[in-house]
């Protein structure tokens, strides 16, 4: 929260380290950070509208671009292993796709609420089989699918059960071919 420090844990050794500080692009609250294997590093979508990339091999930060329409106090970034892209979005409804070549492309606006300002965050994850993004809206917890290839949305009529879901996480479980919500 409101910090430029990224802590990294080496899972093999249990040792923690800090990444080098990114370029100063201003201060923001609730940024989104996602690992992009095909690019070999971290994508940082900042609430200021700046998108940065940390290259693991060079240990350097570089700008990916700027998308002023993403500037917001609540951001999301989600990697898609099926289509080898990362989507970047925010509470403004803006949505962008980052390709494995590093190209940042605007997409149609998100037609559903992913953050409503009440601290009920929406959940964005990926179906590990179809490659569709799954979005669980706040606070009503309606489930929608987004096809990043066709840039189209559709409601899913049977969302997961919603017993007192104050905080929800979503993640793909590729080994079983299912997304999990917990």
C-alpha cells in the first residue's frame, strides 16, 4: 500500500530481498503487480496511469507505456497462461492487454463493476482451460466471463456460493483444470 518497495522471497532458500526501486512516477495507493513469464519479469500497473516492467535478467525497471485512463485508486493485473497476455484494469472501467511482445493495447471498457469504492473488491482470475477471465463482482458477487481474444463479455448464470464472502480470492488450478474461489 502506497509503497515503492517490492519484497521477493527465494522459495528454495527462504531468503528475502528487495528489488531495486522503480523510476519515480508519482505516488499511488492500490497498484497492481503481476509476473509475466513470457517477458521474464514483473508488470507494475500504477494508479498514476504508468505501467512499468522489471526485467529479472537485467534487474532494471523500464516504462511499458502510459495509459491515463487506467489512473485510479484501485487497479488489477492478471496473467493468462492460455493466451500469454496480462490484462490491466482499474476502477475507472478501462481495460488494456499487454502482449508477450510487450505491446500495450486498449480494450473495450469493463461493463461490470470490479470495484465499487466500498472496500468490496471484485475478483479477477483465469479459467486455466478456456483462457477466459472470470470476474466476480462486488458486493453482489455476480460471475462474468471475459474472452480476451474476442474482447467480449458474458454473464455466467451459476456463480459460486456466496455465504458471507467478505474477502474472496480467485486463482486458476491448472493441474485440475479449474478456477478456485476461496
